[in-house]
């Protein structure tokens, strides 16, 4: 079956702009999580959505937000971009029960200039 | 708060030699443990996982990891590595709190396995 699809793969934005990233989970998966990966901070949890509700949130400023639609697709938005937001953003989906491991997408590489 | 330590940022090893990548986690509460592998410009691929039961878990490509509760460790091993195993390996933990309802993974900083011919 199809894996986790993230679009776009690469993105270049200017400081101060906003950006929206998209994630389509594996069919049937209702849990979608987002992670930020940077060389300095490593992999950090942003938030998790389950059945359109945010169930868990990491320690990121309010500029980072997300949502999940009824078909389980998820978007994350970053407003007022800063240079430090440059990172690989990874989306992961999980089935039910949720603890059998995530399947990750290939990520969106965001560069803020 | 839960944390994961991967002491080795890089492990160089010759092809066909054995390797061990170390992982320790902080909490003594019940946890789920995972190893993920990341190839350049790609996402994370699940290598193996420990949920419960046998403390030794194996992957389909020859890796194995052993859960040691007393030492809070989950080291990854392979008896003979190949050039194609060159990648970054991440250890991760998820708390069982809330009946496993949380999907939050805490990752280590990663270990780059560099296999040399």
C-alpha cells in the first residue's frame, strides 16, 4: 500500500513569510505526527493529531500550528518564518493501536533565506 | 522527562566486521523502544521495535537489539556489516503512559555508521 506522502519535497521561503506543509498518511491511519529535524537540535516532536484533534504538543512557539482533516490528511503551518526554522520536517502516521511504530514520509526540506 | 542517549555520534567499521550502536534511555517506567535508520535525503525507516515479551528483537536485514530493563539500554548489533548499511541510526522511546495513547517519540541524537571497504 502507499506510504506516507509529504508535499512539497523542497521549499525556499523568505524570512517573515508563512508556509504550509502537507502530509497524507497511510490509508486507514488516523494518527499523524510532525517532527522537525535540524543538525543542531536533532529530531524534535512538534505535535500529533488523531481524528482531527491535537492530542499532544511539543515545545515549539505558537508560530507552529497544524490541523488534520476528516480524511486524516494533515497540514502544518509556520508563520513569520525565521532563519532558524530551516529544517527537514517529517510527518509520520500510525495505525491503531498507536504504539506499533510510526511510518515516516520522506520529509519536506524547508530553507528560509 | 524522558530522554535518550546515543553516546557515539559516529562509528567507523570495516565491511564484514561486527558493530554495536549504543542506546540508553532515562526513565524506568514502561516504554516502547525503536530503532530507525535514515539514508541521505530520506525520511526515517523503522528498523525494529520492542513492545513487550522477548527482550531480543530482530530485523529482516540482520540487525538485532536487546532490551535491558535494569540498565535501561537498547543497544543495536549486527554480526557482519555491509557497505549498504552506511546510514544514520536513531534510537527512540515512547512512554506507555496513558495506555499507550501518546504517540510522542523521543529521539536520540543519532549515530552515523560509516562502513569502510
